[in-house]
């Protein structure tokens, strides 16, 4: 299962924090930006054949999510459409918990699993019950489920 765990992200939450000190806590030596997260999620949702990578001598991202001249992110819906990605229906929770909690402009998602409806689509470990391709498909489905939940929360909050 893949996870996007960027560490400290340059958001309003950190506007008063000592930036130079925060950089020393990051393995990359810099504070992550929102576009880093978006690029990682889009990369993980691509079919394996469309991915680049240093191991293959190509850049991972073929298109930038943020235009250099304006620093404005591309619309998420537009970007998904350009990539031919259709989000599934948001997964049904397996218990009595919230799949997401919004606090101000932050959205916290619970652990997203590779499920369809109310059932697990993939069960097992890569190298044991699942091969690498199944693991990638499971990771892709989990990311798409997370995006579907985020879209659902956003749609409810803008009505």
C-alpha cells in the first residue's frame, strides 16, 4: 500500500513557525508544498505504463500541476479529466466512524482502503498473496477512494 506522507507542508498552519528550523527536520531539506502532494497523488493514480521515473531515465511528472507563471494550481476536476481518471463512488464506511473530518480549510481522511462499495477488493501482502501489479492496482484504488471522499465532502460543503 502506498501512502503520501509529506511531513511538514507550507500551509497557513505553519505561517508563524521558524521555517529554517522546520527545513532541518525534513529529509529533503525543504518544506513540502501543496503541489508536491498533488503531484504524488496523480502519479500514484496513473497506470504503471504511463509512469516515468529516475530508474528509467525519465522525469516522474510529465506535466506540471502548477503553472509557473501564475503559481495557481490546475483545477482538480480538470486535471482528472485530462488524465482520463474517473473517480469511483465514495466507499461506504465499515463501521461507525467518520471517513473524513473537516476543520477550517483542512480535511483529514481516515485510512482509505482499496474497497468497492462495502467490500475489500484486494486482501493480502505484496510478495505473498498479491503480486506487484495487484499491489499497484490496490494502491491506485485506495488513492481514488480518498479523492472520491474528498470530492464528496467538498461538494457537500459548497451547497
